[in-house]
C-alpha cells in the first residue's frame, strides 16, 4: 500500500539550493486559495512602511497593507492597525467611513474591541483599530479600510489596503505520480489530478486528451469527489478504493475494459480495503476478509491463479496465500503481500535475483512465503518498474524503524538499509526507478537511497516540513506535500507543475504551491485553460489566438486572468472557442462569436455546458446542442438558424435529461435513467446498431438507472 510517496535526487537538491527562481504569486493569488493554511487567532497587522504625514496630510496608517493571511472558512483572524497624527494640531471627528464584508470591526463597532481610537487624536499621538476577517466561502479578498476626520476645519480621509484569502480547510494527505501527471488525495476524501492527460491515462475527468495535452490546474476525476479512502497510480492507469469497498479504475487498458478510459469504471463492487497497481497492467486488492484478489496480464503469473498465460479480467483470489492480508504491493511482473502476523508472501516472476527462491527466471503463479524477513513489519512496497521490494519494520512502537530490501540489486535474502536515524514514517517508492525515500516522523529530514545499502539524509529544500515527495514518470517534475499543501518544481511540460505559465523545460527549480485544490470546481483545457472557482469566478490563460479566453482581444494570456467575478457554473472549450453557463444563461467567445463572451440561445436555467468540437447543455431538463459538426451530431434533422452559433433543441430530449456528454461527431445524454446517443455511428460509438442518426437512440445495454455520462 503506497501510503506516502517519496522521491528526491541529490542533483535536484543541489540545483534547488543554489537557484533562486520564483513565481509572481500575486498574479495567481486570486485564482484560488491555497489549501490547509490558517494563520489563526490574533496577530499584529503593522508590517511597517507607512507614510510620514504632513500638515496637509497629517493622519497616516503605520503600515501600507493589512494582511490577514489564509483563513479557513468558519474561522476568524484579527489584526490591530495603528494610525498616527503627524500634524501640529489635534484631529477631530475621527470615524470609520468604509468597511465592507467580510472585513469587520471586532465587536462590529469602530474602533473594534480593544481598539483605542476615539473622535479626537492629539498631535503626534497614535491610536489603534482592531479589524477582523471571516469568510463564508473559499475566495481571495481585497478592499480598502477608510477613515475620515477633520483637521483645521477641513474634511480629509485616509485609507489602507486589506488583503486576505479563505480556504475550505481541506488538506492534502498524499501525492502520487503517474506518466507525466500527479494526483493528490485530500482530507475531504476526494482526488485532484493534473498534468499530462494523454490517452486518458491518469486524469479520469471524462475529457479526451491527445498525447501532448495536459491540465495546468488540478481537476477531479469523475466519481472521485467524495468517499476516496486510498488510491494508487502506475504508468498506464489508476485505481481508487471508495467507501463501501468499491474499486474504481481509469486510464489505458484497464483489465476488463480495454482501450482508453477517460472516466473511472467499477472493477470491484464491495469489500475492498486497499488497492495496488503495477506497470504490467495488473493490479491487486486486499479484501475485508483478508483475502487478495488480482487481475490483469498474467504471462508471469502475477494474478496468482496458478496460470501463466492469458488475461484475467475479473478480480480473482490469489492461490497459496495463507493468513490475513493487511497490505499488498504490485510490481512490474510480481506481487507481494503482508499478513497481519508479519509474514510476507510473493508470487509471479522470480527474475532479478529472485524474489521467492534463489533460482532466477522462474515463474511462480501461486503465493509462497519469503524467508528471512525481519519482525514487526509495518508496510511493504515495490519498485513498480522492477522486481525490487522493501519492508519497513519496528521491534516495538517506540524503537527505531528499519528497512530491508530484496530482489533486483539485493538478492533473495532481505538486506538491511543502514544510515537511518530514529523513527521514520511509512515507506514508499519513486515509481520510475530504484530510488527510495522515507521521512523522519517529525518530517524534518528525508532519507534516500538508490539501489544501495546506505541511506543519506536530505534537507527539506526550503519547505517547512515534508511528509512525502513524488516524481513524475518520463518527466523531470517533482511534487511534495508539506503541511497539507502540495508543492511542485522542475519541468512544466504539459502543465505538470500545476501553476500555469509557459512549458519551459526547467521553469521552476524552487517549489511552487499548486493552486486550485480547494476552490476550483471545474476545468476545461485545450489551446486555453479555463477554471471556474466555487465563487463562480471564471479564469483563463493560454494561446487565445481565436479569442477563446473572452478577454476582448486575441493576445496570448501567459498567466491566469479573471474574466467573470461570479455567476459561472460550467465551462467547455475546443481550442477555437469556449462556452460557459452563467446565471442560467449561455455565453460563448472565440471563432464565430468574437473575442468577448456573447449570449447564445434563450436559456433560462442552463446548469451545465459540455463540449469538444460541438457543445451541448441542459436547460430545465431539456438538451440543446450547437457547434461545428453537421446537424446529426446536434440531434436535429436540420438546423434552425446557424448550427455553429444557435443552440438546437435535441429531438425527443425536451424533458427529463440529467446528464449530457459530447464526443467526436456524436453526443449522448441520460434521460429518465437511460442513455441515448445520436450523431456519427462509426466504430459503433452510439452503442447501438444502425447508421448515423439525428434522432437519439437508446444504447444496447443490460443496465438501467444511469445517473451520468
């Protein structure tokens, strides 16, 4: 079980410690608040740098900005602000002129509970005002606090800027890497993924990406917005265990659902407690009964069903396994499991110095116990691309922990790794080589080694504490979790850093906070990236050559720009134009629409818009489509008006529609629990017999009660 994920190369550390690169965070600060950071309680607000007054401008704040920091929704931060009268005479009539929600006075009355300001302020005297900030939803905030007063009979005013951001309090628990992509499991039991989405391998968000496409801000895989208890990733696909013991998988060549899966499918219906996937398109799950079920390509006997041929599409019990399983690790051609009493069983390929017996190149399609294991094993892990395993063990809950490894580069007998100091946390492995790391329990130090027997301590390269580090496959990008935030650095190819900006090979050698893990509710990517915040704000960045960002021009947008401040509930784009649902209406920008968003259709309650080469949306249970394909893909025999720009009411879809999806030349919708599709039927993409059609056809399926497509 990959409870935490580590990777860090010494050469990268050297670069990190000697390079001073940083992202201008102010340009991204409003996009979304960062997870898991609450300054908490009261704190001084005077940061210095205030202006010196004069006889014509006597009253001054002693700070240029009041910063409340990051605040968790439902909590309050307060700041004490000092004002000083630099004039030669007293200030009269001092009062608050403007203070807007969510900024308030402590106690709701000027100058705030604990504040000392009153109507009069003597010459060269100072007084204080106590302000508070408490938000009801995640967002970034900026406003001015203004006071007014009289000086020598003239009315004057003075203001100071206030800035704050609120997040949901959601923190990252772990981060893992796939092929040029990453996923993080959050404290609200959801997943967020970002980076390369080629062949649908890792993102699982229902979007079809080319091999070179990615998303630069995290998205939620479908079905993964709640109830995720654990997950695992490999180079080709991902799986997650959800509440109730369900196992959902997505990506490339998921057993039982061959091909590209852009959204998760249910592989096990109940009773699973942990899942592990390996590079050989195989996986295993620990069941609540303590048994192990495996599936996938079985040439090496990795499924454990006493066979060494074929493909096993249905999770099958591992034969020969004795005891109650508490952990399982799947490698490139073998798998190993840990029992509740500390025994280790392995099965599959015996190559790479033997994981089971001293003889190489044999296959063992049933589980057998590995001899020579230490006592008190805590967890077991494998190198996903090689037959190499390590275990973390402890003699008792207070003693120092040990790591033993065997298999490739180590041999049949487990070898103790030296150089560790004191208590270390759970063991995990970098997915793309023989590099391993564990962290000290106080998260002050990482210990790493590369197919050797001695670990070396590695500093935390500027981050406060690190609980895990992960590196992408085939890409020089690393991500770490530190105090609930996710940081990434290295190559930004395909948006792997999750911070926006250019795809420079080494654009950030200093860790950058990945935004969007708590307030971005929807993402759309093509030539442009678009993000919708929970506040309804719409942001866009990217190519913009066709005006698809809706900025009013066709200039490239290097860093995210806010297009709308509120009201947006859904967004879709195809690289030429973009469409959104906002306050129940539809709007589009780009080719055929212009460089600013313009209304489309006569929607009154448009809740969602989806699309690729054409778009579809749902308005009060009715489906509408418009865009660049012929009328069949839009669900009408012929268009009323311009197919490209005027939404068409889909035939027989005027009520009861709860979900709609768009593919290349075709569309599908859920109506009254049934799936209907229309448009181009090449390769059977409509899921029914017959040719192309503009009239929605019920798919050929033994299932019913669908809730989404």
